[in-house]
C-alpha cells in the first residue's frame, strides 16, 4: 500500500477494528475536515468536525441509540486528467487553470493571472498517477473495511470527460495496468474469501431518467427501492443478484453491464455516460475462534453448549458509484432548439420567386411528393430533444445529491433525501453507517474553470460529512441447523441400537413369562374340573326340587290362564277393526298417487312443447341478429361512401371556384401534390413558422391525412395535430374542422400504440376547453379513453389518457355522465400501472372530481354520498394520502378535504381510515392552505367531532 494509505483510512488499521456481536467498539478519532484556504487570507480556517447527530432526515438514517459506532469522515481525493488532443491545440497559448502540490495535498485553482485559490484534500493525484496508486489510496481501505464487516462506498464525481468511468470501470483487458477500481476491488475480495465458508454476490444497476434499471437483465427496467425505517438500510428486492466464484466470471458480468449502459456522443466526450452506474458487492464471511465466555463445569454440557452456539458471520456491502458527468448543456452539445430544415427546404421560402421555383423543380426531381410530405411532417412533429431530457435528469439528480451533502455538512435538521432516487440509494453513504471514499475528477483546461471550481467545492463540502461506521455481525443459524441435523442423525442411530437390544431382552422376559403362565393354567384347569363336578351334582338336585314345585304351581294357575285367554280374544277383535280402516286409507292414498302421476306426465308433455317453441324463437332471433349485422355493415359502407362523395364534392367545388379545368380526382392521394402546390404559392418570402406553414398547407388537408393508408403518414399527421392542439388559439379550429371526431376514430380503430398515445395527448389538450369537454363526452370519448386505458401497456399512453379524463373531471355539468360511462372505473383500472406520473394524473382527476362534488353539495344541487365512494375509490385515496411523490400526495390531500366537506361521506371516511389522514394533514401538511382547509373541515363536521372526542384525540 502506498504511503498515506493509513491516514486516508481515518487513522485506523485493519487489525485495530475489533467488534462485538453486532457493532464495532474500537474508539477511533476522526481527523478534522480540511476547508479551502484562500491566498488572501493570513491563516487556515479549520475546525474539528463534530459527530453528526442521527435524525430522520439524514442520508444514512443515523445509528440506533444503543448501537456503538466508530466515527468516520468522508474521505475525498482529487485526480487531474491530462490535456487531450483537442485541448492541446485549442488551449496551447493558455496555462492550466489547476496547479497541484501532491506532497502538501493541496490544489491551487487559478482565478486570473495574479490570483489563485488554494484547497486541501485527503489525497491529491496528478495526471501521472497510475491506476494502482489511485486504487490503493482511494479504494483499498474501503475494501478492507468491507472484508471486516463494514459497509463501504466508492464514488466518482466530476465533469463529463474527466475520467470517472476510466478511474472506476476500466476493465483493462488489453493492459492489466489500466484496470479500474471495480476490477481491482473484486480481485482483493475474491483473494480474501474462502469459497467453502464465505460468499460474494454482485448486482449491477443504472439510474437512467429517474428509472432504476438492471444492467444484467435489461428487461427489468423498473426496480423499486425498499427502505427499512428502523435500521436505515436500503434494499433492491427486484435486482438480479449473481454469486461470484472467480475473477473471470466477474469480468464477464462487468462487460455485460457496460454493454447495456446508456451512452451518447457529446462535445466533451465521444462516449459520455448518460446514467449513474452502481455496482453493489455483498460479502458474507464466517468469523473463526469465537468460544463461549463461561464454559459449563460438566464436559458434556460444555460440548452441547458449543454445538448449540451458532457461528458468527460478518456481512459487508461495497457500493461503487460511477456518477454521470455534471455538465452545462451548451458546452456538452445537448441543447435543442427549433428544428432546422435542410437548405433545399429553406429555399422554398426565399424572397426571390425564381429561387423558389428552381428549388421546387429541383426537389421534385430528387424527392417524390409523398416522401417530401413525410419529410416535412417528420420535422414538424417534434421527434428530437431526448438528449436534452437526459442531461436535465442527470443535473437534477446531481443537484439533489449536492443539496443533501450541503445539509449534512451544515448539520441541518432536514436533509432532502427523497428529492431523487440517487439520494435514496446513497442514503447510507453520506451521514449513514458506511465508510465512504469520494474521488473527484477535474481537467486542466481554463475553458472549463467554472465546472472545475464547482467540482472542487463539491468535494470540499463532502469532506465535512461525518459517518458513524458500524460492524455488522450476526449468527449463522443455517450452518448451526446443519450441524444439529448431523447430531440428530447420530442420536437416532444410537437410539435404534438401544431399542434393538431392548427388544431382545423383552423377548427373553416374554418367553419366561409364557412358561410360567402355562404351568399356572394347568393347575387352574385341575381345580376347575373338581369344582365343576361338585356344582353339577348340586345342580341336578336343585332341578328335581324345582320340577316338583312347578307341578304344584301349574295346577294353581289353570283358572288364571282361562281369564287371560278371554281378554286376548277381545284385543284381537279390536285390532282387526283397526286393520280394516288402515286398508281403506291405503287404497285412497294409492288413488291419489296415480292422479298425481298422470298430472306430472301432462306437465312434461307441455314442457316439451314449450321447449320446442323456445328453440324456434331462438332460431328466429339468431336470424334477426345476422340480418341486423348485415344491415349495420351496409349502413357503415354507405356512410363511408357518403363521406368519400362529400369529400370529392368539396374538392370539385373548390376547383370550380378557382376556375381550374380537368378531372378532379378524389381520395387521400390528391392531398400530397396539393400540399406541394400550397408550398409553391406561399408568398411574402419569409421563413414560415410551424403554425403559419400549417395555415398555408391547410388544416383540413392535414386532418384528412389522419385517414391515410400509410401508417407513417398517420403517425406524423396525428403528431402535427397534437402539437397544434397544445395552443389554445388552434383548439377551436381543430374541433370545427372535425379534428376531434378524427382523433376519437383513431382511438377506436387504430391498433398502433404510438397513435393511441399521441391522440390521447391531443384529446387531453382539447379537453382543457370547457366547450370541447361536452363534445368529447357527447361523442363517446370516455368509453374510447377507457378502452384505450384497458389495452395500453406503455405508461406514457396511460399518462395521456389519465390526463384527458382528469381534465374532464373538472366540469360540474358532466360528472354524472362521466361516471355513468365508466370514467371513475377507468381511473381505478389505470392505477394498477403504478407509474408515478400516471398516478399523479389520476390523483389530479380525483381531486377535480371531489372538488366539483363538494361545490355541488354546498349549493344544494347534489345530495347523498360521493360517486367516488360508491365506485370504491376511497381505499386507494387513503392508501396514497401519504405518498412519497409530492404531486400525488398534494392532490390526494385536496381530494380528502373536499370529500370531508359533505356530511354524507363522513361515516364511510371514518370506516376506511380517512379521518386519521385528515388529522395528519391538518397538523403535518407542508402547505398552509391545505392544512387550514383540513382543520376547518374537521371542526365543521359534527360526525368527525363526535368521533374525535370519543377517541380522545386533540385536533
């Protein structure tokens, strides 16, 4: 290890970190952070960094009060990139804006020719520093801590093209000396672990456009982030976790992930990373040499205690973060303005008519009229700007990270962790329990001095962040269970041997007992025979005496028997009479049964005839249905023919008005030369804007292209209409020209997902006008939007559909019809998507709907419960009342306040738990207006007041 490595590890050595069962107990003093030193100041400004108190808002969540930890400041190193070929030529006459003093660990940033700023870091690496040197002073202490059971983070921050990916992710397949921190860290980890007892697992992810994607499984592009509020740990249950055994498999995974990572060509870098890459390495190691502190006096008990004590394992997590480059859009080449047409198209709008005529003839010879129309539609439909959105997303996430680090450095009470997924993923790295090393990369060019200064200040603020390192140990109950299973098998075998010996002994005892029993039985049989003979003799004597007595009693009972026979005859006569009566009743019952059987047979015959009539009616109904379908098909065909004839008549009338001779052709194929003719006749010689160009071509002709047979023509045409609908001045023209009807027909007839998305967006723009809202619902727009939401798979399509329905929900007059045609149920179906943007639109629509209902209830035009509650939307509203996304939470809070203003909704809201959310909103909502509205609603509802008093809740 290079010199200075011990200091870079916060003054600790690997053997000095000895832990107990759960946390580290070694006391390590952190070095004071090194603030910036100005040339104009006479002394260095330094102060010892106080231990940061744990708070709910900190990135790491803080340690528990009963956990002992080791304080560790974030260590920051700066690395200078040498000048590239472009800078060597362009800045040849200018000196570098950065001067390094590695022996003093200082960096000087030149403000001008006579003034510089001086900064101190934990390590200053020149442009000649090798990859091995960078790894040893930046990453190796963190890797050793991970092997000892601590969490660790290695991060690279800097401007695009300054060498972050080279420092961290270079594989070094051609030259092993160029290997980056990722490869070298995996080599050290695999060299220290034992495959039989330890395990190493790897996940490789990227954060792209605020979407967490799996680089090892590109189809997994929406991974959720789970946070444990008790321990502060962040987990990704949906990410791919691969167990690593050797260095070759690790290189293959890194190569696979790098191939799937988003990159783009910018002015500053030909392969600029457009996403934040995160390599997560989970290390699990067994701890040897741990014996019980107090062994038992009995040796067997001591062995049993040892066998029942589970082995200790240490778990460490290494996170290597390659941040996307911080950049200015104008410098990196990501800016997008209005789209520029090729020169020959711009000549169509030249001042000179001769130039315009020559250009049109030249374009017609080079490009067919159909392709020219497609070309113009493409440039007018807005297909660029994706790279700008990428840059905005990168800068927003890096800005959120900078805000969190500023709050941690200033010991602020609130740290905005939830502003970005990047800050949520790095919750443990800044202000948490991980050992964190940050390497900031800068360039020497004076053109980028502003970006270089921003990067240096980021590193200076990060040096003030204090983490509380914790050793993570736990018992390995799995290996203990395996060991106990082996002991149980041995005990079972021993028990079986003892049981077999016991059975042999039982057999011997049984044989002896049987011999004794047989002898006793013989003695008993002899004694019984003697007794039997004695009792038989006594029995015969008793029989003789009984016969004599019986004869005497027989003579005395003769008279009594005659009287009994007379009484028996009388009873027999009575029984005969009863028998005759029962016989007659039985005959009557049999006759009744026969009558019922005949009636049943008649009913079955009538049922059979009724079934035959039903079959005849069904056949007639099927014939009527088929006839109806044929008539409907003929009607639709006639309607299409009528529209076609109407269109041809309109074209014929226009041509006759202009006095043009010749045959007028119908259909959509005639529109393309007409567009070309309009472009030829466009006067004034000015470059037409998009709106003016459409006025010259004709809105009616653009709308007619929505019915073109070519799918590309339809897609570009609907994008043009959607762009026009975004402007309020064009909305009424589009509706009057039949554009709304055409868009609804596209939703119902087209199967293209892109057409569905753009058409739904155009309808959403038109729905912002109150007059258009009634037309949309009158023409079946809610049913078509609901059907589109059911069949759509793209979240952006669902967002457009939800936005259109949300705009319609704000109309008081249309609520009953909106709900009757399935608008509310469509919302409840859309929420299954789970995308935050879609849920935000759904929440906005529900808030609009509830607001209109509240206004109608206060005016007396509506009575009874809310339609939202009747359709089952209240459980979803309560579930998302405390959502992490601010737009969703704000709209849901407003919806709850409006629902609570209707007294008829109070009991349902109490039953579903909405009352608790209202109490929370009235106390904790960050917006004062919503908080005031919730409090006024609670205090004005008798039902809520009674419930809160019963529960003894202070509101």
